[in-house]
């Protein structure tokens, strides 16, 4: 009997709670993120954002290259169109002359020939005319085919350009999404824990004095190292190339630009721009590349250290050369 009353009371309480906007959740509450799990998640999101950023940098390089190619292709296409028009006009005029009677005299002479010698001579004239006409047709056909090839090449590059622009938008959206996710992870932590995660992400070795490092480095490599060290503490911004913010390849590009060496703004493109060196033979100024596929780069400063633009929490720092999975190294210049 009491059980029925208890069920009625429970139902009444439930109705009151629902009516007042209070809901009881029977499933267990989701565990709050620990500092360690948040740290791992933020690091992963930063890495994924950087991968998208380096793809975006590489796509921008290709866009610039394709735009130059299109200028050349379109100029070539216009020139070829003129040649094709000239060949078409030449062939058309030859046909018109034939049908207007200017070259029909040869036909009349063949028909009116009275002896075999005259007949053969006139046939030779007709054959020569046919050969000339065939040559005109052939010339026009060659020019028309060449124009078609150039048109197709232009169309192909235009299509590739459109595809790259789509990729640029997608990579930019991915960067924004990853950064928003990383911030959301940080927002879930208490203030003290958030500071701990950020400090862990931003932890770096003390930057050596520029004069101490560059004293042992001569020439352009010394200029590149000095520039990189002077930026330690600057912020990390995806796609940035200075003067106060950098991404990884933007920093190394500007470091070597200070030494008079031009590098592309892409870690994978920079890897293809220098002489490959082994990690055991690293010298200050060499570029060290990380992850597979390559998506991060730093500049070696000696003593087992690099300067790199790491991530938004860290900025430009000094780090151990083996603090990330190494893919290879090159020597610019």
C-alpha cells in the first residue's frame, strides 16, 4: 500500500521539477578534462591546424605560379590564333580563286589539248596547282591543331586554378575550426588549469644570446640565425611572415631573406629548395623539417637547438632539434 503512495509522490515531485524547468539527468555526468588530456588535445589541434596552414601556403604558391603560366599561355594562344587565321585566309583565297575562274584556265587547256605532249604538260600544271592547294590545307590544319592544344592547356590551368581556390577556402576554414576547438578545450578548464596547459605548451628553453651563437657562424648562415634569434618571443599567426608574427615557414623564409636567399613560403617547398644534409652533419643556418608529410620547419642554431614558430600558445621559441619527429634537413644558399 505504501509503495503505491510512494510512486504517486515521486510522480508528483517529477511533475513539479519538470514544470519548474529543473531536469534530473539519470546518465552519469561527462568527466571533466584533465590537464593532461586537455594538453594532448590542444597540441593535436594545433598540429592539425598547422598542417592545413602549410597546405594553404603551398596552394598559394601554386596559384601564383599558375597565374604566371596563364599569362604566357594566353599570349601564346593569341599569337597562335593569328597564325591560324592567316592560314585559314590563305586557304580560303586559294579556293575562291579557283572557283572564280582565275585558275580554271588550266582545266580549259587540258580539255582543249590536241596532242599528247600538250595534254601531259597541262596535266602537270593541274597537278602542281593541286599540290599547292594541299599544302595550304595542310598548313591550316597544322595551325588549327596547334591552337587547339594551346586552348586545352589554358583550360586545364584555369580549372586547376579554380580547384586551388576551393582548397584555399577549405584549408582556411579548417584552420579556423581547429583553433576554435582548441579554445573550446581550454575554456572547459578552470582558470588555473588553463594557465598550466598554456604554460606547458609554451615551455621553451632559454634563448641563447644572439652574439654567442652568431660569433661561431660566418657568412649568410650567421645572418639567418641572427634574424631568427631576434624574433624569439614573437607571436605565431597562421600564414604570417612578420614583422611581429610568423608561422613556421614564414619565419625561416624571412630569416634566410635577411641573408639574401629567397625561399618559398611553404615547409615542403623549402625542403625541395636546398641541398639535403644529414642530421649528424647539421650546421647553424640549416633548416630542419618535421612530421610526415612535412608540415613544420625550424632553423638550426647549433648546440642541438632550433628556433621555430611553434603554435599560437608558444610563438617563436628555442627548442631541442629532436623535440619533434624529424623528416630531414637542407642547407639553403
